[in-house]
C-alpha cells in the first residue's frame, strides 16, 4: 500500500505542479509518508520512475491483450486501427506522466524482452488474418507493425505538434499501417507459388 501511495503521488504532483516539481521530498509529502519511508522503498527518483513505468506497462499490456483477444472477427485493417486506438487511449489516461516516463526511462533490453507475451498475442492475431503466409513473412510483418503501432500511437497521443489534431495524427498512423500492410500483402502474393 505504501509503494502504491508513493507511485500514485507522482501523478498528483505532476497534475498539480508539473513534472519539474517531482522530487523525492515532494512525492513523499504528497503520499503522506516521511522521506525516510520513501527511501525504504526507493533509493532515488529514478527508481520511482522505473517502478511507475513497470506498473503502467503491466496495465497497458493487460488492456492491449484484452483488445487483441476481443477483435477476433475484425479484418486486418480494422484490427490494427483498434489496437492503435487502444494504445492512444491508454497513453492519454495520464499524458503528462507518460511523457515524463518516456523521457526518463532508458530502453533496456531486459524490459523489451518482457514485452514478448504481448508480441505473441499480436503475432497470433496476424497469423489468423494472413492465412497461407509463411512464418518468416508473418514474423517480419508482426515486427514492423507492432513497433510502428507502439511508436506512432504513442507519438500521436503524447508528442504531436500543436498544429496536428489527435484525429489527424491517428488517421496518419492508420494510413501508414495500411500502406505497410498493402505492401506486405503484395509481397506475399508475388512470393506465393503459382
């Protein structure tokens, strides 16, 4: 409960005072714990950010996994658009916190390797929608699309310029995915035995 209170306090501090106000002293005060108690759980501010990132990532994986599993009947294009919408929605739940975490959490190989369960779900959804495609082709398509979706949807939600609306950024993301899918499908047709 204390760890959750500390992690929840970061969002409150950001909401009330902005990301620059996030210090261990300010977070401890917002959580209603002493600075000594905070340091029992976290050695520094970066450890708090790492723990927040882990918690947010686990929640995001569960939500995206549910979306993937609930889109069984959707076409490939609609499925990809649904996943884009889900990632945008998750990122917009606390945009300032997500921006802060994106900027402060280094991309670590051990963390990236733990995304594999979600990658398996995404991969399986593509296999169902690309009947007859060989495993190498599906692997390549899954790799490209999953990374495009994550980075472009996050950028649409958090990093788009002020001149670009969320709807326009989302549409550009979906259009880019459609272009990649259409190219991949053309390549599959040309490689298939006649």
